[in-house]
């Protein structure tokens, strides 16, 4: 660590470039690091800091090795700081400490559980084999020689930066401490890149993909192409991008698609039946098998399954019945249609009209047996009023 030095007024101040890295290290993050590293080198920065809170890397092995090689070969100091408190650096992302010049772990943060090493070597020294299955805290990282210390110097980013050669400070007379003379530049992902990085998280990719499929199925049963269809296409595209970046299982993706196709069979009858149960079973299985290599929060999975159950058993059947009973769609076409009683109607039951099931009640007090042919004579909101094809009761006003 360099001693305290005052910056000269007539010289340009040096700088440290600090990248805030959170979530999985994906192609967006890798490009971000490569680009900012080039800028830091061109600017003559004193150091290049990765402020990390990441549980894994989802790059190909070659891309991850390329990223590590760029950091290791950089003509400036590269540091990894796991912070602030509560941050983690795990999975293959933790291997980056092996190519860093300095490592710091904030109090309350952890590092380790790398799994199988992509870069090889011994990124954690003698503790490398243990770190493949164990995550350790900040103090143990110092004790093992993985992190700089003492703990109070690594728990906050400011004190940790003073370990960089060339990072200059001066006494702060007011506080009695020191103030940095070297400029710190925090850099974050651009908004467009943030969107793609967010979509490439397991939870968001799953929800986007499922939302896109559900909205497109919904749009098939509405009149014309509307907002739901456009939003569904956008959500599906974003979901597909996220699944392409993540280690998604083709089997899991296929099961989710098949689940909606199965549910669509019963949607057109507007009554949940066997195909709905098959679709929901496929949906649960697809959710369980969707990822191979990364984990998704169980809360997200449960929320998706509950949403699918409500969608298939309540939402879509109600929408279909509402659509065909709405005047703007032309509900009058059903009056006079012939159908079949799917159950005894006395006075309420179910009828099938053009292969669609509807709740029905008899006209006046005429009972209708299961299997009899019926005629629709009126629509009362979502309930059809029907009469038997022959032998219907006559209104007293029609007699004489």
C-alpha cells in the first residue's frame, strides 16, 4: 500500500474505475467488463475494481476464460471487492479472484462454492478444493489469505481502495481521517443493457416466457389483434432471450409449450376437463425441469404454478364465455342454435353448442333429459335459456 501523498494542483488527478456487478455474469456483463476495461486502460486509470454480488457465471467456458485472461493481462491493477455487506460471490464467478491483484470481502458477505473449476489452477491457494463446496465469511477469507485484511479495511469500499498502488489520500483535518485524492468513477450498465441483463435472470426469464405464452393463447380467443397480443409477443421474445442465455433445458421448455397447447383444447369448450389437468401437470413438470445448472427461487415457481391453475380453470373459461355473450361480438347468433344437453337440465345444467359447453337453464319449467336436443331461445348474461326441440311448454299468452 502506498503512503499518504498529496495530489499536485497542476497535474491531472488519477482515477479508479469501479464497476458494479450484480446478478449472474452473463454475456451482457462480460461485454460490459471488456468495454470498461479498455476505457480504463486508455484513461490511464490507477485501478479497475469489480464490486461484485454474483451467484454464478452463465458464460460458455471459452468466453469465461477469455474474460479472465483479459483481466489478468490488463496493464493496471485489477481488484475484486465482494460488497457491500450481505453480498456473495459464488459459483464460477468466484474464480475471478484468481486473476485479481487484490481481493476484499466485506463483513457479512461470503465467497466460495465454486463447483467444478473452469479456469483451473488454484484461485484460493491451499483452500481451493475446500472452496469448491463451501462458502466462507470475510474473516475466514482473511485468515486463509484470500482477502486483504484487517476486516475493518475491507468492509467498506473506501478503505479497501487504499490498498491500490498509486491510490492517493490526504489528511482530513475536519474528521481526523483521510480523504481520497484519486478520483473514483462508478460505472453502471446502460439502461438497454440492464434490461437484457435483468431478463437473463432465471426468475424473470421464466415469468416472461410463461406470460408470453399465456397472452398469445388469450389473444387467440379474442376478437382481433390487441394489446394482449403485442405484449405477449414482446414478453415471449424477452423470455426466449433469457432462456437462450441461461442453461435452460430443452425438455423443460418443450413441456411448458405443450402444457399451453393441452390447456387450449379445453379452453375452447370453456369448461376445464381432462386436457386442463394434463396441461397443468405438464406445466408443473416443465417448471421443475426448466433449468440445468442454475436455480430459480421456489417462490417464483410456486407463483407461476398458482397463476397457471387460475388461468386455466377460471380466467380463460370466463373470458371465452364473456366474449361470446358480448353484444359487440354478436351474441344474437346463438339464439335458435341447436345443441345437446350434457346433463339433466332441471332447471339448471350444461349444454353443448357448437362443441362448446355452456351453463344453461330451461325455458319456463320444461325439464330436459341428458342427451336430448335443445334449442337456444335467449341469453341471460353468461347463461343460455334453452328448450327441448319438441314438446316445449307454451306461454299462456301463446294459447288460444
